[in-house]
C-alpha cells in the first residue's frame, strides 16, 4: 500500500514539471492553454487523492461542489468587473 501511495505522489509532482517545461517552449497562446490544462488536472488530482472525494460521504461531496461553484462565481464576478472598467 505504501508503494502505491508513493507512485501516486510521484505522479502529482510530474504535473508542475510539465508546466515548467511548457513555459520555456515557444507555443504562443498555447502556453496559456497548456497552463490551464495542467492547473485543472492538478486541481482534480488534489480533490480526488488528497481530499479523498472518491470515498467521501455525500455531504462532503456536496460541500466540495458548493465550494467549487462559489469559486467559479467569484471569478466570473471579478472578470465581469474587470471588463466593465474603462
């Protein structure tokens, strides 16, 4: 069991390495897209492995989803405020 956790832990550390390596590639707008993909995959990995949402109760999953929707809502409000300013 310890070896499996070590393998999972090592996989989590590979994603920042991918993001760092991609930042040095001349991809243009692809750098931003690749950075977003890496960030989303890291967030999902954190939710699944560190928060253990796979084995969590329904209430914990609902609270996690509520936090996610609140964060999306706050980003949307911030972005709309940013776009509305001259």
